[in-house]
C-alpha cells in the first residue's frame, strides 16, 4: 500500500511548494491589470474587479522599445561571450598543459570570491577613463567573461575524459578542432545552464547600468522601470507590476526553450 | 579644480562616500573642507552657449525638458541634455559619478545630500549675482553649509496635518487644533464620537519616522545639532518631552502601533483613521481614492505648536558641480530656473511647490485654499540638519523611535543611545 500512497503525498507536498512559488508571480500578473486604488485596498483583492490595460498603455507611452532593445543586445552579447570564451578558458584550465595554469586558476577563483561591489567604483573609473561612459559597450565589456562561467565550464570539462583529447591527437585532429568538434558538442547541457544564468544575470542587472548610463538612450529595462514607477514620495505600483510582467516574459520564453537542457545541465554540473 | 583622467584624491574621498554601495566603510571626510570656502567667481555676461548635461530625478527629470524650452529659445547656442535618474537609486549614481569625475554640470540635489556632496568638494558655491533673499528661510538654510550657499532651493514641500472635517464636526469640533493637547483631544474625539478605530496615523518608528518626530522637538524648542553643526545635541529636556509626547499616542491607544503599509489613503477615506501628517502630494492621493466630492470632506492645518508650529521642509535643490566644463551656462540655467515666473510655470507642469515666496503670489498657486496652509507652514518649516552624515544618524534615530513606540523604551534612554551612536558616526566636519 505504501507504493500507492507515496505518489499522493509527493504531489501534495509539491503542490504546496508550487503554490508558494507561483503566488507572488500570479500576484504580479494580476496586479498589472489593477488600478492603483485597488492595489492599495485593504483587504486586498485577488481577482481584479475592474481589469484595465491602462498600466500597459502608460508603459508603452515611453520609449519602451528602446529600453527593450538595449537590454536584449546587452544580454545576448554577454551570454554569447560567456558561452564561447568562458568555455574556451574553462577547457584550457581543465585539459591543456601550460606553465602558470595553477596560478591562473587561482586567480579565477580569487576573482570569484571578491564581491562585485568592492570592484564597482574602480571598474567604473576604468570604463570612464577608456572613454566608454554612457555607451552600450560599457554595459557589455566588464561582463563578457565572468569568473563564475569559467569555473563552471572548467568543472564540467573535468568530467569529460581526457582520453577523448588524446584520441583526437592520435587521429591528427588539430587542438582547436578538438575543442570545437569534440568537447563543445558534449558541453551542450552545461551551455544551457550557463546560458540561462548569464542571460538572467545580465537581464536583471540594475546597479551597473544605472551608474554607467547617463541618458535614456542607453537605459536598460530595470533602470527604466525604476525611473518611471517610483517617485520622490510615492510609487506607481500598477506601472511597476506591468513593467515587471513584461520584463519577465522573455526570460520565461528563454527558459521554456532551454528547459530540457537546463534541467540536464543542473543535474550534470550538480553531480560534479 | 579641473577634471583629471586619473583617480584624484577627490575620487578617493568619493569612494568613501559610496559606503551606501557597500564599497568601503571609510568616512568621506575632507580635511580641506574645514575652512571657509573661497568666494564664488561671478558669472560672465551675455547669453549662455555650449552644451550642458542636467540630471534630474523621476518625474522632475521627465518634465524638465518642457520647462527648458524657453531657456533654449532665449539662448539659441546652448544645447541641454536632461538625464532622468530613478529616485530610489539616485544617491548611488551621484556618489559613483562624483568619485569617477563624471558628475553632470547641473543637477537636482536631494535636500539631505547637500552637506555630504559639499564635503566631497562636489558642489560649487553660489555666485553673488543670484539673489537668495526671497527663498523660504528654511529652504535657504538647507543649501547653506558652514555659512556658504551652494546651489539654490528648487522646489519645496512641507508636512501638515490632514483631517476629516466632516467627522470632526460629528465629534463636535469645528476649529482645527493649534497646540499639542488640542491634537490629542481631536484624535480622541474621533475615536470616541466618530467611530474611528485610531485617532491619527503616525509612524511607529522605521525609516523616515524622524521626519515627524524632529519637528515636534523643534516645536518644543529642542535641537539635535548645535548652531555650528559640529555637535549632536539629542539629549535635552525639550527633546525628551517631545519624544514622550509622540510615545503617548501609542501607549494611550490613539495611534496604531502596528499599522499596515500603504493604507493611509484608504483608512483616511473610510474614516477608520481620520487624521495623518504628510506632504502636499497626499492631496491628489486621497482624492483619487475618495472620488468626486471628497475634497470637501477633509482639510489641512499647520502642525500644532508647543512653543512654535514647526514642520519638516523637504523638496530638492539645484546644484552646479565642480569640474563643469561650462560653468557660466550652468549658473545661467540655475538663474533661469530661479525666476518667479519660471517657478510658477514649473508648478503648473509638476505641481512642485515654488521655493520662492514671490512665486506664491501668482493666482495659479494661491487659489487653492489648502495650499495657503502649506504656505503658512513653509514660513516656519525647517530643513533637516545640514550634516554630511545626517542620513546615517537619522537611520539610527529611526531605530530608537521604533523602540520607544513599540517596546516602551524610555524616551531619555532612546535619546542617550541615539546621541552616543551619532557621536560615533560624527558630523563629518
């Protein structure tokens, strides 16, 4: 009988957790079609009494497409950079022999351990001195190769046997081809994990774009949303929730697209 | 000081100020800030030319370009780029920019940041050609650091008491109270005779509660910083009495010691809590919730007095940043925004209250009788202490106010703790 009862219990527990996770999410979506008055009402309402698209309409009165493009360009380039370069770096650290490898790896680890806020101002000064303040490249360059990505990819490649490399060499495959044709195809699950984490990190990044951008033309979505929804003394909650809903949508699409690989990737990298 | 491409000492000092970013916890002290500032150079004659960057926050940033059209018309050779900055995070952006030497030419500066920015050597003293005598005294004090004026007040706001006139009548009170006891009496009358759950909505500590408590101390003749702005003076009989008065609202069951967030408007409209203390923006907020005709059901009155009627003066200032490449045009812009007619125009665009007294004579400002109360309050309202470390001290103070309101901590003890914590932080001088 235990075999029969267990799935029920599992589903009950899972459902409770699902409810906990999904409630704020639904609250955001439902809130995005409520009026400010209804959002602030006590006791709160769950279903909107007078659903309205007014929040979205006011959102699109702004140059939303501009912010959206900025966010997308930054997130896509940052993600692509990490996938390509961090995996090359990680592979080198895992399977190639060269002098200073241990020191290099220790440096990567050290970078990983220093909180980003400590290097925030020096990094900003650096970007300004490079003449990049208030440009899109300034939003991309510092994040193009991240220590975490390098570490993740190194750990993943360590799990792929070195024998493949040796076999490749014996068959006369060049070093670059060994990476691109043998190891990279095997790393797809890790790419899915890394891709979604990097994309998410870049998409949601707030403080850096806030400080580096000095005109609306380089603002990303989170910065723009903070700008238009919060005032000196009051917050426009409807607008905030509508904006948050729109910002989350692309993330959901990316996740649904990579879902299968993503879960495999978590499993594969998690075991190591 | 010219802009250097390398990290200057100023930039390093700025690093300290970015402590809010969790970068470093050094204090942003500048040894050169102690002496009197050098007098500002005059502004050149003639129309403004060249390009200017202007940072302004939130709604102000978005509406400012419209206001600048007339300035650009009068000065065809000037080009102005306005950057709207989110309010929430503006302080981070400013301190980073000051550290990196990329501050704008002109910017809207939050009223509690003045002393901090001056201590970072970030702001220019105001040239004498810009008259400052027509500003509200409290507002002018807010831009004055160690006897030198930096920038000008741009717009102001102050806090008054909002009350339900219809329910007050029901409770047998037709005249708004003018003293501390009268406010308590009205609040109790609401509870006893008008079915209110709580007599008044007050913040039982937490972020920003000092903005209500400090005016009560001022009202009672107390101060938290000495005249020179060098020493904290939290411990005094006047301050203790004021804090005890505030505490009594919670211990006597007149104010809710555990209110929900963001329900002030709702409770006001429903009559559950028919009184609160806040700024001019709440007029449109309660009227939006209350619907048509609600404007006739409530009124505002100036803060009740012990010795004086005192309130918190907020708003924002305009500052010109050190290292601007276009100083003359920057000050000309500030001068333009400080003309009464431009302030009236700005009031029309933004509903921000003018900082110049003359601008209040315009009919569009003076026609609303509730604004008259704000106008009266502005005469006596005071800006928060112009101390570089004020934001840090205030957050310690807020925490103690919470202990007093929620956990029955003795006011004297709370003030002693605040005083020693404030001394530990220092005034940044």
